[in-house]
């Protein structure tokens, strides 16, 4: 290999090339793609170290006019083909194709013994290779040099009282001391559709005959900044909260948590799958013929009977989940704070600050919409008027809130349904909360702040709205639009809500929407029955959530922006 001839200056030139910038933009974890798509930004190496001949640990800063963000970027280099860096168990055709297609390659010139040579530099994200994890977690020779590289690997043992978790941490420690006793296997989680890179590592003790497998979740935090998840999980362990992953350890790079070693939580899926599957089963089983009359279903008793028949597990989950969320919020309190008054802030100052923030988001949305095509439906007057009405509603909520204080505390911040896993046990459900990285829309300073618990509940209720409207959208696409006829399902949905006078509305779709709305309302009531909260704050934070959703969809999935836009319209109509 040529690593001894490659230094930070040469890699700085490589990282700042347009080819490398384009490679970065192809990564799911690389944010602000629309803002940086012109490649009008610079890449600066903040930290660079060869741990081994082919293993690079680096942090890079992306900066441009009024913009700066840093990323954790470990890389492995190889000469000709990716098989060189893979263990035998990683040599599947699918894995080789995936890594090869994601490799960055560039011709570079290096000087060897006063001779200039042209070589091909091949770089792949290190986290995808078992080699990286073996070196970082289990190579004693490398870990002993960590202090010289400003790296720190911490494994927690003293925080665990149960033998199962103590054994898992002991396996991590022993695997680094006696690597020949253990075999390892790695698999990616989330199908690549995650902001951070997440993997499952299986550690097998070859000397044991029973209980020889320990599984871990390895999370590489790509944005190089202060991390709130590792400290939050550590707090939950200290507070003996059993329904979140335990944190077994972490790797710090220059005093920032860059890798977390977490418990693998056994589960049957996330609760969003239950809601989606049962609702769609109901809709497709009942509304079989678009030419039939279903107006009889615009009756609460009939709707309730339907939902009780088709959505039994949905109702059960909705009745149970509130208790778990309440326990989570209790466990997220700092045990060192004994004065309950520290969780209360003056409502006037809270609303003043937060309302300014929401109005800033609305102003930004106006700017984003104006930059898009004028023919886009979200630039129509009826859509723009929604934002104006939202500003009025924000002001009204501030006056409607009748308490002098707002209760705030540490919360999850991004508690949508994919963040809640479940496991069926003896006819009931156990729930596990994951991904405590904070609201992705917030700065690290904001993520460390306290919020009303209604912010978490608003996230869950917005997920219900997404399920409802996406179900309706998909049904229109599959069942309503005639084959061979070019129609856009989003346009039909738009007409249902914004152009009822222009074309007679379909009684069929009205009945379908009535059932969907009843389903959403029933589920929300079941959750709220076990969790008391302020409806003013719940609506307030629902507005915040939906504004971020509209912004995201316009930037990345413009045709789907109708879903949160209709969610905003419903909030306005109900209030």
C-alpha cells in the first residue's frame, strides 16, 4: 500500500475536489443537499489520522457563505478490489457490489523515491467493513495508542446490576484481550435509510457452548458535534428505565462522542407498522368498489364497529402506549433536580420566544415556496393563505393558554412511530423507545433545552395524520384513478379539500375520508385517556411539527407536500 506516501495535505486536495464533493452528496447522512448541490462549498480536514496502513480516521468541515457543518468520516483504502479488505463472511456478491458501487475512486500522483507515480485511490466508508470494527473495538495494540491520537474508548460495566448486561460488556472487554476466542459478524440496519450509520455486531464466544452470543448495535454519529443520545441513554440507565437500549460504551474523537455501542433490543417491529397495516386492511376490505354507495358509513356507531373489528391491535396499543410515554418522561428527569419549580417557566416569556421561532419558520417557508416553480400548487393563494392563518392561530394560542407557567423537562423530541418498537408478551405489548438524538431541526444548544411533554405527543399525532393521508393517497392511486388515464392522485386530494365547488365531490371519497377521520380521532382519544396534557400546547407543537414537514417535503419530495399541507389545514379548521 501507499499510505506512507499519502499525507494530510494530499488528502486535503482529494477531499476538496468536485469528484469527492459529489460523492459526499450521494450519502444519505450528508445533509442540506439542495443547498449544496451546486458544489459551491469547501471541504476542510479538521482531524486526520492513519490508525493502520489502510484505516483513516478523519473529521471534515463543510463550509461556504453563511454555512458550516462537520462530519465524522472514517475511511478504508484499498488498491484494486474491495475483497482485499473484507473478511470471508463478508464476501457475498451483494455486499461486494454495494461496497464497490459506493467506493470513491480518484487518480492521484504520489512521489516514491523521487519518482512520480500515478495510482488509483479507492476509499470506502469504514463502518461498512468488519475490519474497521475489529480494529477500533478489539485491537489492543491500536487502543493502547488511542491517547496519542486524541481518541478514547469507554466501556461501561459498573452501571449494570443485571447479569445479562454485565456479561455483554464483559464479552466486549474479553474480545479485545483474547480475540482468538471470539468470532464476529456484521450487518447493516435500516436498509441505509438512516441519518447515521447503524449496524448489528454479533460477538460469538467460541469457547462457550451456551449463551455464547452477544449482539450489539453500533451507531456511527456522522454529524461531528456534541452528542445528546449517549448522555441521554446513560441517564435512562442510571434511572433504571427498562424500555430503552442500554449504552455499553462509546468512542470519542477529540472529546466528541462519534460511535455508540448500544443494546440490541429484541422486537416485533415498530408500532407504525401496526397502525398502517390494520388501517389499510380495513380500507381495502370495506371499500372494494368505487361505484358503490357507502354513505351509511358516515355514522359514528358504524365507524366504531368497523374499527373495533379491523383495528383491534391498534386500539390496544393506543390504550397501552400512554403509560409507557409517561414513564419515559419521568425517567428523563435529572435525579439531581429535587425542586419541582425548576421545571416551570413563565408562560408569557415561553410563548414570546417560541412564537417568534414559529413565525420565522413560516417566513422561511414563504421564501422556499417563492423559489420554486410558480406553477406548483403550493404557490396557489389558498395554500399561501394557510400560512397567514397559521400566524393568527399561533397568536391566539398564546392568549388561550390560561396558566402562568409552562411545565418543561427533558423529552425525546422526535418521538414518531418508527422510534417506538414493540414486543408482544402474554397478550400485551412491551414498548421500547429508540433514537434519542433529539429533534433534527434543532441546533445542539436547542437539543439540550427542556420542552413541554406535548412536543413528544404532537410528534405521535402527526404520524397518525401522515398514515391517514398516505393511506388515502395510495388508495386513490390504486383504486380510483382509471387505468390508462393520466391523473395525479395528489391533484385529486387537493380538489377534495380546496376546490369542492369546481367539481362535484365524490360521495365515495367523502365516506372514505369520514372513516379515516374517525379512525384518527378514536386513536388519539385512546392515547390521551392515559396521558393528560394541554390541548393548546398539543396543537401549538403540532403546528411546529407540520411546518417542518411541509418544508422537508417541498425540498425533497414536492409531490408529497400535500400530506402535511392537509394536516395544517385540519389543525386550522378544528381551531
